[in-house]
C-alpha cells in the first residue's frame, strides 16, 4: 500500500536533511566518505546515497554516524553551524 503523498514528502525531506547534515559534519571534520564508511562499518556507496537523501538508515547506523562524527545523535537532526 503506497504511503500518503504528504507522509512520503515528509519522509523524503527528512532523509535529505539528515544526509545534508551528515555531509556538513563530515566535511567539517575533513573526512572523506571512505573514512566515514570505515569508521561506521557502512559501505562508502551507502554513505554517498545517504548524503543525497537516497538511503534510509536505521537507528544503529545513525548512532554509528554520530559516534564517528563526534556528535550526539540529536545533532544529526539539527540545523546550524558545526562546532569543529
């Protein structure tokens, strides 16, 4: 059963925001996608897809990403300048 279009749009927007925030934090740490992948146990292609809002990552991956980026998981869902 397809999702409600409004819910699907909200899901897409959340994935794009999360991916953008991860990319922002990764670049602030001068990390490559491969370095982040190695630090999280994820594949580099998955990091790329996630940063472009094309991959829905689970809670365990969000936790791993936050740990590798040195931030609280909540910071992955917030906007604003990074504190490097």
